[in-house]
């Protein structure tokens, strides 16, 4: 039921009001007394949020309705309301026909593996603590969630710049909201002194201007605008603004691994760790090693990065899709916070083009095999790989990941398709090709 980042799927097929009702019931039946609920701009969001709120109240829980907000706004609002959980109705970067639900703790962390399993079990078994007529919960409304989020962002940046009121004075930033819920980015940057140009800032869950996912291809208009204007950088969000991607002053769209390296090196000190998925670039390892820090690898998915970010020596977490976590501020991937952090790097260190050029790029190769019995094949791949390599070279937390002296390869079953995907990276093209060939040999031999 839960993928790597919540429940998602086509509305009217996989995601229905019945499902949202059950989620609301299950969250309270698992112990939540007060639940904060919000939604992104998708047209189906209102009925799904209404159903989730009904499920909460039906089991005796109280609801705080935030209305249409970004996911990080909702995640930050739970603690402020002294609530026990949050439900955001969103399909994040998925296309308009989809919607979904994601669950949050007061810390801003998404429900972890055990919590998700408990919710799923209750829904499948229909074990809900339904209340009598006099035990139904109450509902209140909070229209100030976004304003509080903006205030948090502004306060964070002013603290980072030793109390300076407008640390981004003179900075020009283009923000492509993508017709999503992340308009607070433009407001926060403006309050911090930046001159802000907005693109696609009108919330519209049909995503008419561009597809919701902020990729280089989907954000070509942003890149062109930045290149042709006086902007020092460009920012792009997805529908619920948990993701943030960026462009340099020349309009070059920044790769996710390069952004991860820039964010990580800006915050680490000697002995610190950074959490990132198994498929992160060697360039991140290089930047951390140069500063006496290290990388701790997780399963693919921001929920797993957030779980690792709860460990005391992890100062930052992220994945190249655009989810960034600063655990001393929130355990939710906060796109508007990431936008402010990137603006801070430019305000402090200068040209983003020059900073990006400092980060190494290494050959990354991908291939796949279409397999109906992908999990059986993966079990045989794991057996063969663990026999061929030393224990400290192999991780099986998410597929099979092997580190070598100059690179790595990952063999991993797709979570949504009958495919096994193979990725390899090394410091030279030839080494990457050799690693990819080795990984494919393991996969082909296991069929």
C-alpha cells in the first residue's frame, strides 16, 4: 500500500474516498488524538481530504484543517498544534490524474516503516475504533500555516547570517512554482531581500504549465528565463513543494547529485555524516572525504533518508530527485527551505556556475532487464554477489549494491514495473562500463 513516499495512484482506481476514510480511521485507531490535515492543489484533493477528516473524527480524533498547503508546511504545523500526526493529500510530483496520502509525525518525519505497516494492517483488517454519536471528534480550521512556515524560513536564514535582516539583498531569484502549493518560497525570499521573479505561481492541480516533476526537461522555461534575465539562480518545485531543484545563472539545470554535494559540503564538519540513498554519486563521497565527513547510505526514498537523519551525527540528508533534509530544522523534505539554503550559498559564496564547476562529474551508466519473476531473480543475484565480494563491499538493504575501489554498481528490482534496473558509476568511462557489464552478468546468470 505504501510506496517509497506514501500512498499514490490514479484517482478513482487505486486512490478513492474509501481509502482516504480508512487512512483517517487507522491513524486515530493507532493512537493519534489530534490530526492536522491538508492538501495540494489537485482537483481531487478536497474530497479526499474531506474523507480523511471524516475518518479521523469518526474514531474520536480531532482535526485541524489547513486547507491547501505545501507538504512541508503541513509537516511543520503538527508540532505547532500539539497534534499527534498529520495527513497530507498529495501525489507530490506525479501527474494530475494521480493523488495520494502521506502521513507525518510531530517531528516532521514521515511515518517510518513500522508505523506504515501498522496503518496498512488496520486498513486491510478493517480494525478501527469507531465511536458512538457522542464520541465523534471536532474540527477546527487554521488558515495561517503558510505564514508560520514563511516566518520559520525567514528566522532560519537571519540566524544563519548572524541576525542580518535582509541577507539576500541584491540577489535576483527566479522561482518556478509549477502551479503547485509552494508559493511561500517566493514570499520568504522576498522578505529576506531578494528580487524574485515567479513562473507558474498560480496553484492549479491540472499542472497546465509543465509536468509537476521538476526535471531538466520539464523546467526548460525556467532555465531559459534565468539565462536571459538578471537572475542569479533559478528554483523549481513540484506540486507539494517537498522537492526543490535549481538552475545556475547561465541557465544550466543542476544535477541532483551536484546539489546534494553543494548542500552537504556547506553544512558538514569533521566527523559528521550525511544520509543519502545507495545510488548517490561518487562526487558526494569526494566532497565529504575532503572535509573529514562521510556518507551513510540508505534505501531509495526520502522516508528512509529521514529515518537515518534521526541519528545524532547525521547533519544533512538528501536524494538526487530533489528531497533535502536538515534534521536540526525539520525531518520533512522542505523544498522552500532548500530554496533558501541554495540562495544562501550563492549570497555567501558567489557564482553558482563557478560553484557547480567545482563538483566532479563521473560516468554513470544504466541498463535494465524485463523480468516477471524479478524478486526470485534478485534473490539469486544476492546469493552470487555476496559470495563473490567481501562483506564490507556489499549492501543488500535495497537491491544489491557493491562498492569497489573506484566505483560501484547497484542491481535493484523496480517497485512499480516488471523490471530489474542496473546502475554503475566509476571514475572513468572504461571502469564504469566494466562494472555495468559485471552487474549485468550477475543478473543474466541468475535468470
